[in-house]
């Protein structure tokens, strides 16, 4: 066990008796450590349990286990079709297909196994360990959604979510800086204790002569995509941070995350930034026309900064036309020449095999973890079949159309979180290998659902971040 894993277990044990706020902060911060196995892979049959999974399980245990075992009315309410019922159906259909499909269609269908082998050919369908591990991962993500929905019913949750997102973004930026500095100093081995997972690690790749920043993730695409996801969340939630240092810190963190995403030179991250930009334009339009005073908060400053940035960019292009040539070469290589790369051809092959497997099972799917894809939606439909995919897409539409009337602050947070989903799913559509939407989206799905069900808790609350709940004050003493 490496020393970072040892530190993790100290924090984990302490967090078993910590407040909801502390747990959320630790979970958001743990997304940074995607290459750290907190248990030696040799004693977990080769599986890597990373911090985010363990903190997610702890949140499930703390906030869902007892209500679930006692058939709490709140859990029953969440399981209804209009709330999280279709997401639960998606999980159950996936689990049933995983039990039966790899056995019913064994040796009759070709799939690309989930274990990563470069330029691997397809193999005959068989039950594998990946069926079990992916079933566990998806179950954890769905359970996180339920647990977060329960947590979001309390008035303290929104303030806690704002703090957790900001801390998580700062830690993610810090990991990228550590990667850059350690590599520049020739001391990249200092980060090796954080990279003990059994995944394939690609930490020294270059594009256009520029080293790709990976932070403490297995590869640049994971790090870049994470930076975009956090940047989007913090940007959309920015109006809810109080004026002064918290809102300034949120703005600077979002800008730093965008910079790190650019330094990752990941095609998924660059596409995610484009999707984020489009979503942000739509969000600005919503805030301008929505009639919400909170939505208008800081909008003038944002538009002014954007205008000055565009003017500055145009002046730079006029005065120094070749200044952006290195960046344009990188973009050309990872975006416009992507279709001719071996990686693109391989990933397209994965999707083709996934589609063929779906139709070969008459639309039933081959089970969770049975075949790899390079597109989240292809992974969903090929693994869980038409019925499972249909349930997930209905749930997704329900989530995007949810509204909150508890308070103007709650309504603004729900809208911000819905926009946060867009770049995350967009990036998943470009590179996710499995149907697991992971705890990140589980948190967002659950928060939206819980806030939409949240009862009114007092019009005297003027800003989430101005509220200091009694429970938090007691904990901090």
C-alpha cells in the first residue's frame, strides 16, 4: 500500500463520523485521484478501487442504507416512475441481462472485451469478471443518485454542494500543476505512488511536441474531461456563490480548469469545451430572459470579460498572426486529423461490434461489461438492450425537464445543474467504454431530483452561501 493510500484510509475512517458537508467535499476532491488504488490490485483480483468509489460507497451507507432497509416513505417516493423509477428500472434490466445474456448467447456472438488490449480483435461472448465489476460500478452510481436525492431534501445541501464543487475544482487544478512541475523538474517519479492502479497508464504522451498534462489520472483524456466537467459545474453555479472572495475564487478556479483542459490536449476535452461554450451561451440567454434576479447576478461582469477577451484575441491575431500556430497544429492533429488515426479506427470498430452484438441478441443486449464501446450511448444500448436504454433515456429527459419551486435559489441551482449535464454527456459520447455514468453524474442527477422535490423552507433565505445551518455550526466547534 502506498503512502497516499494510507492517508486516504485515515481520511476515510474519520469521515465515517463526519458531517454531510465534509463527506461531499471529500467525494468531490476524490475525483482527482483516478489512478490511485486504495487497495493493492493483487488482493482485489486485479480490480482497482479508487477513492471516489470508496467515498461513494460511504455516502450510500451513511444516507441510503437505513432508509432503504426500513422502507422509508422518502425512498419509496424516489422509486416512483416520475422520480427515479426509470433509472432503477435501467439498473434492474442491466443486471438481469448481465446474468442471462452472456450465458444464453455464449460463443455465438462476437464482442470486444472490456479488458484493454491495444488493437484487440473481437472475441466470442462469455461470462467474465467484467460483468461483475461493471454491475457493481453501475449499482454504486445509481445508489449515489438515490443517496444524493435524499441529501438534497435538506436546506443545508445547496450550500454544501457549492463548497464541495469549488474544493474539488481547486484540488483538480493542483494535481495538474503538480504534474507539470514534477515533470519539468525531472521528478515525475514522485507521483508514482499516486499511480498504482491496474489501468493502462499513459502519462508521458506528447502531441505536437507538447507533453500532455495528466494530473493524477491514468491518461490525459480522463484529466482533461474532468477539468471540463468541473469548470462547467462551477461556471453554471457561479451566480449562487456570494459576492466577494467565494465568487472570485469560483471564477478563477473555472478559468484555471479550462486552462488545464487545454494543456491536456485531449480531443474529448476540446470537444467538451466547445459543447460547454455552446451550453454556456444558452445558459446566458436563459439568465437574461428568465426574469430571475439570481440569474442576473454577475452577468454584466461575465459579458464584459467575454467581450474584452474576444477583443484581446482579435488584436493578438492582428498583431501576431503566427502566435497561435502551435495551438492550431495541436487542434488540427487531435480534432481534424482524428478520423485518419489508428485510435479513431479502433474506437469505431468497438462501436460497430457493439451494434452488431445488439442486433444479434434481438435487441436484448449482451449484459453489463460484456463488450467495450467508444460512445456512452452505444455502450448503454449494446449492454442493456433497447429496453434498458429506453428506460435510461426517459429518465434523462425527465431530469432535464425537472423544475424546483421551493425557492428562487433552488430553481437557479436546478437549472445550473441541468446545464452541467450537457458537456459531461457530450464528452462521454466521445469516449466512454461502459454504461456506468459514474458517481459524478449520479451526484448531479440526484441533486436535481432532490431539489425538485424539496419543500419550501422559508423565504427569508436570501442566498444559499449566506446560510450557516445549526448542524454545521455544531460540527465546527
